[in-house]
C-alpha cells in the first residue's frame, strides 16, 4: 500500500514537471495560434524601469498580461478589442494581489496589439522590404 502511494507521488511529480515544461515552452509553442507577443514584451521592457528586487516579478506580470490579452482575443474572436481588453484586465486583477503586479499585468494587456493591428504592421513591413529590394536592384 505504501509503495502504491509512492508510485502516485512519482506520477504526480512527473506530471508536474511535464506541465512546468509545457508552460515554459508555451510562449513559442502557441505563438502561431495565439499571436506573437514579442512586440508587447519589448514594450514591457521599456515601461518597467523599476530597479528594485521586485523588477522580475513586475516584468513577468507584464509579460503575462501580453499573453492573457492574446488568449482573450483568441477566445473572443470578433467580439471586439474592448471586450478582450476588459477581460484581460479582469484576469490581471484576479491573478495578482499586489497592486504593482496588477498594474504591470494591465500594462501588458494594453501593450499587446490587436490581431488586425499585427496584420497591418506586417503588411507595412513587407511593403518597406519590397521597396528596399526594388531600390537596391535599380
């Protein structure tokens, strides 16, 4: 009976490690479905100037806000930009008890561009690259 309990502990430890690994890889793994959050992460880096020991937790909260917004937008589909923002900020309020972390998470929500904005930026970048290619060939 004791040995069975150890097997359960071992299985639960393996499952925990697997979930932790998936969470760590999730930023790359789900980018295709949920959208790229690199722009938002850069905005977090620029916004969070805090030099205190709490900087990492504040920065992580901001990054989480970026991902939360992407998830809300994915789930809401065409429900709208404001709906996703409000849900993201509500999730930040639930996820964090410290005011600075709540604010950082909300900053991440506000910094993640909407899907139409991401597509617009990609089109502009492609146009610029095409112009540069055409200019260099002439």
